[in-house]
C-alpha cells in the first residue's frame, strides 16, 4: 500500500505544478521565467508517479513473505501505523483547490520600501509617448536616485494596488521579487493631487499624473518614498503578473 500512497502523492504534486503552470497561478509565487521549469518538473513527476503505480500493481502478483508479527498460523497481530506521508497531501490540495492570492497590502504595510540600496543615477531617457507607461519601480528609482530629472515635464501612467498610510495618505504599491514571493519587497509611491475617493486597501488602480519633488520617509525602514501628482485615475483588475522585478 505504501507504493500506491507514494504514487498518489507524486501524482498530486505533479498535477499541482501542472495546474499552476497552465492557469498562470504560478505567477503569484515565482517569476514568469520559472514557468518552463515548472512544466518540465510537473511532467517528470507525473511520469515517476505512473511508473511507481505500475510497479506497485505488478508486484502484487509476487507472494509476500511472512511478516515478523505473524505467528505462523495466519493470525498476524501487527498494528496499522499512520503514514505521515498523508500530511503532504494537505498543502497540495490547498494549492489545487484554493490557490492563495499574491502578496498585497498586508505584506507591504509590514515591510519597508525596497529603495534602500544606492543605485546609479545614469538612467536612460524616457521613451516617446504621452502618457508614458512606467512600472512603479522605474518611477520610484528615477524620482529618488535621479531626482526626477528624467520625469519632469512628462505625463506618466502607473498601476498598482493601494496601501493606506499615516494621515490619510495613499501609496501606489507593487511587490518586487528577485526569484519568488519569499523574497518579495514593496515599492511605494505616495499619491497627491486628484486622489480617487472611496479607496480600500488592495484596490488596483491606474493613475496618470506628473512628477512632484516630494518625498516621505517609510516608517518601517526610514527609506525614501517619492510622490506622484495624480491628474486622473481609474480602477482596474489585478493583472495576471502582479509582481515587478
């Protein structure tokens, strides 16, 4: 029975990885570049599960040796033991049936902005377009390390989820990952100007505005948080790829 159990666990693991890769839910936990490896791993694990099950079924035809707890008269007195391998099934079922969401305002409010490391101020000019679509990370980096020089005089569009701060301030936020959600850190941009009313934490919005030479200190780690003057905004759906990198 142990081989069948191992085959079941492997099949659940492979099916979970395959489901996450095919539906796009994997992007809640890892970078998009990991998808090919997840697909490959899921296929390999499913193949191993199939081979394990086949071996378990075919070996049933081989007569089993008498068990040590058998008295030789067909009256075994062994006790069935709980196999801890069953505990591995629970997290996989959760991922299959109820995939946890991507990190949002709860995590961001407990982490300082990730603009702590010194970066080069030699940033390329913004591309053509009006407005220019920027990531939250790109805007924050240019506003803090380039002192907004490449942003001045341009209409800019950013998107992200909102996070409430002290004094009624709202921050447009995106989580930035290097590899996976375990190393995620927030990038925060304060909103001023025509900030939409009725916002709630984790609401996703798209804002269009302009650079303003204003910064706050993140109360969590004391790093700089730049601001954007909002001219217009609109609610949006959370994108499939919610993390920046």
